[in-house]
C-alpha cells in the first residue's frame, strides 16, 4: 500500500480550477508565494504534494465566505465548486497526527484564492499503526464489559448537566440502573466542578453500580468524564479503575490528539470520545472538515466510542450526515490483516423510541449505543418503562415488525409513541 496520505476537499474559487488546486498543493508542501532558491527540482520531486484528482461540481452565484480574491485579470466572473484530492509522502511530516493535521488542514482555509474549502475525507497508510494504538476495546470489548451482545446498548445521560452533588448524581444513577439501562454517561459539562468533584462523584456512583451488579449480575457501564490536564486525567482514570468502573470519557477537542494518544497508552478502560465543539469545524459546508475525516484521526489516537448525533435530532445535522458518520465508525480504516480501528457509534440528541425504525433501516446494524435522555426519563411510566420501550422498539425493528403493530402488543412502546409524538 502507498506510503502517501490522501486528502479530499470540496473547494469554491474564482480562479481556474487547475490553478487553484496547484495553489493548494504548493501551500501545503514545498511552495510559497514565490519560488525560493532551496526549492530544487529534486526537492519538489521528493516532497511536493500531488494533485491526484479534480472534479468540477458546478457554479455558485456569490462567494460563500468573505475575504476571497479574484485573479489579477478579474477572471470570468464565475465561481466554481470542485472536489480535489491531494496526496503527500509521509516523509513530509512523519507518523505524527498533529503534524499531519497541520498539513491537511493547516493554512489552506485562509488562502485568498478560495471562497470555500472544506476537508471531506482523509486516507492514511497502515504505517500509522506502528505509532498509534487505535481503539483498545472497540465494539466487541465494549459489548463484553457491558454484557450486551445481541442488540444495541441502551444509554442515557446524567441530567441536569451541572448542579447535582455527588450524592444526587448517585441517586439518579440508582434509578437508571434499576430501570435496566446498559450505559450512562456524565454530561460533557460535568468533569470536576467544585459542587461535584470527580473522585467523590465516581465513588458515589460506583457504589450504586457495584451494589446493583452484586445483586443482579448486570454491571452498567458508566462513562466518567475525566477531561482535564494530562496528569489529572491519568489520575482520574486510575480512580475509576480502582472503584470498579468500566469506561472513561474525554472531550476530544478540549484535550487534543497528543493527550488522547497518551491517555490511550495509559488506559485499561474504554475511552468514550465526546465530540463537543465539532460544530465549529463541521457546520458550514464551505469550511472546516467533515466528521468522516475528523473521526478517523481520533480512532487512530485511541477512542472506542464517539457521538454521531441522531436521526431527526435537535441539532442542525442532516440524517444523511448522521448515518454516514455512523457507518464510517464501523468501517475498517485499513485493509486486512491490519487493525481496522472500528469503534462504537453513539446516537444521541433528542432520541426516543420513535426514531428507532429509521435508525436501524438506515444503518443496518445493531452495533451502536442508543442514548436517550428525555426519551427514558420523561416516559409517562417512569425510567423503567422508558428503557423497556426502547428495547421493544429495537426488537421490532430488527425483526422487521411495523412499529405500530409492535406497539399494540407492548404497552411501554405504545405509551412512548404517544408521549413523544411531536
């Protein structure tokens, strides 16, 4: 397999497309705004980025982003969109994700020649696996720890996000584990606030989870948000491990790729990668990067789960984008016999039993965590009925049974569909 990295972009420019693509390649490898003495033909041959593909996508009537320029001759007055694939030799940056990121997503977005430039995909050579461990648990290991093998894991989030004491958090966990949930996570806003210190919260929560496991044999997975400075995160991981926990969580954009790599090297537990802040990178179709590209870097760095939003969610992301992200999480990054680095996609954001049929029909897999907050806690029959409604919804979807028909035989599902109708 090639030792080159391939990155695909969608661009918008008033410049001739071939010239614009060449500008991208030069800016992110050997070139600058003028040829310099050290830029020999031999150096360019060894290190210059290549334009591997260029496909015109159409014209736009106005620039999508401010600050873009025109060719010196004014151009033809048109702005064109295109899909461009560039490649680089790994010798330009080494097997380093931070330095790779500076290459594939560096100054490109600031170039005046473009009124739109978005990274949509990246393909890495397996050589990166010699330096990055990838997920330690992934789908199979997560299922093993949760004891859930033949259906999606049903999850939820501690709410309210902040303001609860360790004791109040533990009482909410008690209600949830008794309801039959498989997975609970801290909210990304709650890590180590003075009203709910990390160690006190996790100790209180794990007393409840361990007691429930002793009584029932079912150990609920709790994703403990340990986001913080590097030394704090390592110590917090160790506290979770001592208390018998089975998962940790970190906000990916807050800690960065190098910290995730170090956390993965230290961890003995699955890492739940929370993507908060990704909207700044991904919301605009004219700039930033797609989640397809984004999650590949974090999978390689070592996360085991990540959020992909949800069908008919409360945020801005389309259903098509959500499903594409989830499919990518389950698709190997590298060909056999190399590790594929597949991870568990987490569906969340305004989810209830109502979205289950569409989720399964689109994804075609039960390898996911289906996290519902209000969809469980606001069920008219209580949290236990909320969990059962989700389980019933998934059983029907997998069996190919119409949801309305299934609800006629399942009162919890029937009540959920009525409660979350709009």
